[in-house]
C-alpha cells in the first residue's frame, strides 16, 4: 500500500487500522453521507462496479486513489461488489459526528460475503443462499451448512468421495475451507470446482475444542446429543468453524440459529454432481440458470418459502416409499378437490416470506414494516387452519396440527403498530395512538404546538397586513416566518431577520421560538419513546421465533403440495405407483421440460418398460415381454432422433416420483432408485484441461464402481470420444459389466449399430430403436421409441442430403458393408468372443457369498491318497463343471 508523505488525518489513520484487520475485503468507510474507498480497494472496485475513481490530497505528490457513493446506495453497491466476487467490510460511524468529542468513532459492523447475505434486496427470494464449510479429517470429511437468512443449520460427516456430490447438491453461495494449499484431495477437488466461491479460514478456526464450545454457547446447551449429534466428529468442527466465521462477519445477534440438524446421506436419493448437472434439475447445463431447468418448469409455488422448499425437495428426493406416498396422498387429495387447493393458494398468495422475516426479527434487523408483514401473515393462519381441518391425507392432517396460530404475537404487533408502518424508526409514526399514554401525551403536545403555529400564522397575517406571510420549517433554524422581499418592509420591528433569499425574507419571533421549542421537544421525546416501544415489541416477538419458524415451514410445505397438485392438473400428470422392485413401467411418458416448452401436442409420448419380470399371470414367460423389457435397454437410432430425450425422461420421471410429485405420463409404476447416474454429454469440462474422453471415462468408472442393483443408470453415447473401434469395444464391455455384475436398470442410447448384437449374449439386454420414416429423399424422425434394433444408420443418407458426390457415397456403402460383415458370421451372429467375466464372477461371488458346491468337493478330495493321473482327471472334471 502506498502511503502519503504527510501524516494521515485521524480519520485516515483509523482507516488504515481497520483495513489492516480486513485485508481480504473491500473496506467501505463511512464519512458523513458517503461510503468511501481508498487505495487499491478504490482502484479495483471502481473497475468492477463502475465507480468514478478520483483522489484525495490531489495537490500532494502521492495522491490517494479514492472512490465513493452516497450512503443510501449501499445495498445496490453491496450487491454489485458481492456479484463481482468481492467481500465487503462496512465500517460505520459509531457516534453522531455532531456530538462526538474528538475524532468520530468508527468500526466494522459487518462483513458481507456471498454466503452471509440477509437483505431481501440482495437475495433471490426463490432460492436458498447457503454458506458451507468443509473440514477434511483423516478418513472422512466434516461438512456443515447454514442459511443465514433463515437460520437453518445442518451438519454431516461424509466419506471423502461424497463431498463433491453433496456440495453440488447444496449449491452453496460460499464455501469455507482450511488453507487451500493443503494436500487434502477433497480441498484440491473443491478448488477446481467451477463457480464455487471459496473462503480460506485460518487453522485455529478449526480447533475441535473451541468449535464445540462455540456451538454449545450458541445453543445454550451442555451437549449436542439432544440434536442427535455425536460431538467428536469432523462435522462438528466444520459447524463450529462456520459459526466462528458468522460471528466475525455478522457482528450482530445470531439468535435465529437455534438448532443444528444432522443430515444423513443415504436417506435420500443420491445424485452425483455430474448427473445433477446433466439432468438439469435446478439449473441448466448451458448457462447455469434456473430458467429452463426441471425446477423452473414444475415450480407453481406462490410463496418464496415454497419455491425454496421445492428446490430442496428436488435436490433431495426420498427413498422411503412410505414417506413418498404420504406426499403423494396429499397431492392427490389436492388434485381431486380443486376448490380446496385454490383456496389454500389464494391465502398463501398473500403470505410474506415468514422464514426470512423471522430471521430478521431474531437478529434484531427487522423494520417496523417487517413486523407488520409478519402479523399480516399470521392473520392468514386461522383461515388456512380451518381449510385444512378434516382432511383425509395424513400429511395434511399433520400440517394442520402443526400450524400454530400464535394469536398473542399477532395481537401484540397489531395493537402496537399502525396499519402501514414506515421502514425506519428514525422519524416515528409507527406506534398507534392510544397504545401508550405517555406517547399520546407528547404527541398531543406536539400537535397542540403545531395548531398554535397555524393559528399564529393567521393572526400575524391579519396583524401585519401581509397576505402571503407564512410559517415554514427547516432543519437548520427551525420554524420561521417568510414573506416576499417586496412585502419585507411591512414586517413589525420585533421580527428578527434570519435569512435573505433571492425573492424572500425569513424572520423569527420570540413567541414562535417558544412554541418551536415545545413542539420539537415533544416530538423528539415521542420518537424516542416509539423506538423504545418498538425495540420491546421486537424483542418479545424474537423470543417466539422458533414457533414462527416452524409455522413458516408448514406454510412452505402446504405451498409445495398445492403447487404440485396444480401442476398435476394443468399439465395432465398421473400419480405414480411407487414400488421397491427395480422396475420402470411408464406408459405414454413425456419429458417434463420439453412437454411444457413445446407447443401442445407436439411432444411424442413414449413408453418405458424396464425390469418387468417376463413371467405373466399364468406363470408363462411372454415372448413379447422378454423382447421389450430387459434390465438393460439399448436404444439405437440416428442423431437427432430423440434418444437422449427419452433416456433423460426416464431419469427425470423417477426423480419427480421420488419427491412425491405426479409425473407426465398416462400411467407409471416407478421402482425406487437408491442412486441415479447419468453420463450424458461432456462439453463444459474441456476448459479445465481434461479431454472429453477422460471426463467420459472418469464418470463411467464412477458408475461402474458405485452403482447397485437398485440404481438407475442412463448412458448417452459412451465411447464417442475415442476411435470407433475403441469406442465400440468399451461400450460393449461396459454394457456386459452392467449386465453381469451390477444388474441395474440401464438405458443406453447409442448410434453404434454394432451394439445391438449384444442382445445375442446378454439375457437381460433388449434393443429398442427410434422410429424413422423415409419419404423419397427425406428422413423423418418420428421420435417414437419402439422395440427392436435400428435397421440402419442414416449417416450415408444424411451425407447424400448434404450434397456429397455420388462416387463418395457409393464407395462409403461398400466400405460399410465390409465393416459390418466383418464382425458377424454368415448366420448373422457376432464374432465377438463370448465373455468369461460373468462365469468368473459367478465363481468369485459364490466363493465369497454362498459357498459353491465345488469347494466342498475340493475339501473332500483326499489328494494325498490319489495318483497324479487321478488327481489330474479330477481337476479336469471339476473344470468341466465350471463351464
Ligand atoms: P438424439 O439423442 O437422438 O441425438 P435428442 O434427444 O437430442 O436426439 O433430440 C433431438 C431433438 O428432437 C430435440 O431437439 C427434441 O426437441 C426433439 N425431440 C426428442 N424427442 C422428442 C419427442 N418425444 N417428441 C418431440 N420432439 C422430440
């Protein structure tokens, strides 16, 4: 930092002190009516947010770069600074400069960072804004996250390889980590994660004992066991470090953070980071925006709380059929009683964001208007509760019971505050007349004084004969009498001239001053009393914030359930039947996003039928069922035919069903998935120095290592990133592995026609293809997925349409035929050798799980009594049995 040669002024000295405490933040230093920025802060911020760069001490050889903005524009600039990736420390004047003896005291009141925003104006009302903290320990990793604007606080202990997926699920606005340079692979991976705002914290911030102490202090408890949390875990350290950061940045009460909720992975559908992105659940792949995502398309909520909860449900689908059905029952009841659903939504439409309002009350940051909004929202509850009573669905009954009318809080606010209270308490006018006797008295006095002044103006006009004489008021010299310059000589001698303007003269009189004094004193006292009354009211409400918060959660859930019902009716969805069997049986399913974005009727519905047992009611295997409904489906067809849409649709419908939503289909039977994997496209990784193929294979490796029998896997064009033969061979053996070893529901879209021969050797593998109609020289994609393999690939056809010369096309056809005939024999069977893996695997599995009978035979064999020839013969016999 450059310094001036002259000794800095006291204010600048203080600036330098404060800046030294906040080296990583842009310091906004309050000076009078402005926030000023100096030195490098001024230079970088002026570039990033468009402030004019000037300098202080212009005449000196080393002028200080400076930029600033008026105090009332703080919110706007904070938003711009945080968006541009800065932290901002706000340094306020801690005393009234007029009353200060010596230099005005200044201190930082808050450090604003992306994860610690609380102002409505800086937050998206429909999205949660989480601050996370990751603490890698030896074999596991602690993760904690909090939403400062609502006070919800979670903790978890995870295996290292799960951290990235969880961070992707939570999608925090900011993530705290210990030193970036640590060798922890988790931290290294987080540093590479795009779009993640990382804040490094000092090592002492992660001291386990101190972290636990901070948490116990915050919750005023002696242990964390009441929250069902084990105290000696990395998760608790992460939670403590997070709290430490909040204390440092918020500098005000964190009273709204009253509990810590343990999060256990495995109780929800696991969706890894790559899958989450490629399914575009909450944001699109292309630009990371909400618009165009599944969430945006299904979001019919009417409150910000509901919108945020729906986002959370979508990031955390359930795996417990009973819980899913509780939600589905509620949604169904709401779809069948449209009046009931509409009534609820009409009420909710008038609700304010009770979650964020409550948090502002609890942290002492609420305005009089906030409290009024809270009371208005409470006023909706009796009607809502009445509407919910006597319903059939268990979840609706539960929500009705949980709804706490809080009549005394509402009455407290309503009797104290006027109907439309102001945002600020500084000018008074927020407490109702008749609420407090002393306040009424001072107000009467002030009003009485004002009445006298009005009468005084009338009598003075008459007395002086100056018709345009009038009483005015300004902050500098209070009440005055004013007349035009032309009339000024008519004023009586006792008038004291105070100010001469171009066309007017202003005077005061002793009588006027006497009343002014009375009015101002009474007004000042009234405002002060109003502020005290408001603080008292706010504190009384703050004590009740846990009740208000619970209510907010109920409102959010009612909103989501009613929204899902509204969507189900308007978009013609059906209730999915939930089962634990690993199947997918969807009739006339539609892709939820395309279905809503395309003009009505243009989307071609498709059936999905996976894992349906071939045996029919009569116990006989139906040939058709075997042909269409294996566990592994290969979908072949030309590019642009609709393959990706189809396989994504299957995954999206599963996710929707598992959040408790109806699904876009005529009917659907959905087997719960424990995990969903999608390996679809890999365009956005290229910037990070990894080849498309490397990314593709890393993700594939993860699927092959982590998928279970209950998982759903969708693969799109595996092997495309390498040479054709490489690609086909890999795709081929990957499919075999999924079939033999994992045996999970798999949809594999490919334009490698060769793979269709896999069905010859894999029992559970079936071919589907996309119907295409050829008309003269045209190929029309019907987007209909039908059983069987595609008859040909249309590459040469497309080349012909593009005007490639005839000779080239003819030659290509000959080559194609040779290539195709190369790997099938005369009878059309593939020449790829039969796989050994499955048998080996069977033996291995039987070795480890259930003992293979051969083992017992080996045990019984009396090798020392056998001749070498007999032993060899026996060995041969056993090997034959394994084939
Ligand atoms: P592929 O994976 O076979 O290359 P896509 O799934 O990307 O094909 O789909 C290609 C285009 O066809 C998309 O732009 C989509 O809008 C349209 N499409 C896909 N499936 C359908 C359908 N079932 N109904 C209507 N249009 C569809």
